[in-house]
C-alpha cells in the first residue's frame, strides 16, 4: 500500500511513518522544512499545508493509495483548518482514500460522554479549527474517515510526559496538573496501529480512537511519574475550574462502536503506563 503521512515530523506522524516503513508499505511524508529528516525508505515531501497549490502538487507527485492527515498547529487556523481542506481537495483530485485525524477538542465537555454520533460543539479556537477541518473534509470527501482521538502519550517522548518530568523535578515554572481535566489518553503506538488498520480497511465516516480509561491529567501524571521512578508527591495539582483556564474540562470519548470494528486494541492509560 502506498501511504502518505501529512505531518510526518510530528509525534503521531513520526510513529505512523515508522510503522508504515516497518510494515513494508511504500511511505511518503510531508514536512515543512526544506531539509527533511534522514530516514531510510521514506520519501519526504517538503510542503506547507497552508498552500493549496503546494499540497496538490505533492500528492500529484507521490500518488498515494491513502493519505493519513496527522498535521495540525495549535493557534494556527490556516495550518489546522485550511490545511485539512487543502489535503481533502488534493485527495479528491488525485484519487485514493483519506483518513483525517481529529481531536476531542471539538467537544465542550457538556455531555457525560461523546460517541461517534455527537456533533462538534467547540468552545476554544483550537477546537473550532479542528471542527472546521472536519466540516471541510466531509464536504469535499464524504467517504473519508474522520478519526477523533484524545491526549496522545508514549514511552517518554510526548509533551505531557515532558511536563510531568519537569514538574516532578521542580522545573515546572509554576504550572500544575489539573485534577478535574479528564481525557481518555491513548498510546501513540496503539493509535498509529489503529489508523493504519483503518487506512487499509473498509472504513468511512466518524470513528473515535482513544484509550479505554478516563483519567485526569493529574492521575495520568502520577502514573507517568511512578513509571519513570519519580516522586508523584512532588507533582503540583489544582483544578482547572479554579484556575480560570478556558477550554473543556471533562471530555470522554466513547469508542465502543469503533473498537468493535477494530482488531487493534485501544488500551487504557492504567494499562499502558505500567507501575
């Protein structure tokens, strides 16, 4: 299978590139830099997703069977929303399938749980950009897959894990881990495997691809600190509601319907972050 990863230098994108190459797929990946990373077996395509012409030219040159769009930039509407529309237009022109990675940020947290049928109701600019990206993708390619996920962690390389280490060693700069900010964290390897399974299968529409455990950022931090041999008691905690930080507080993705269709098992944080 010929697979193009949009956003191949990101945390999730890098794992998708690694997995595709390990699975002997013909893999290409986009990057913004004109000096792409050196990785054997990967065709790097320097392109700014904010340029529709550039994106269309890149897909025309590579001609993938499937494109997985894992690209985004918080605070950059053009990259997150317009970029997704440009990828969808390029796929529509060149052919092939599209798997677009979305986020639980499209939800407000007003519902106890969100399944695949729930419409977006974002309350932050980033959530609005991700919701707009979903709308553009569905308008251009109704058969595309929109895979919503949650907080992505791994074996030490994610932003949240770096924050936990900083906080546990006194270098947190006054930041805290919220006890009321609940998500369904997913391991980057599980997510990448699920997305590649979706890319090669008969899937369409909205999927929810997140971990099976709903945990607070503080609880996840405690799990990570214990795993890394750090003292969880040093992690500062607080409530998002008291801090006045805008954004959804408790967002739980219900992945039951999607998990029934997948052979890839989406583990919960209490399992994939071992003590």
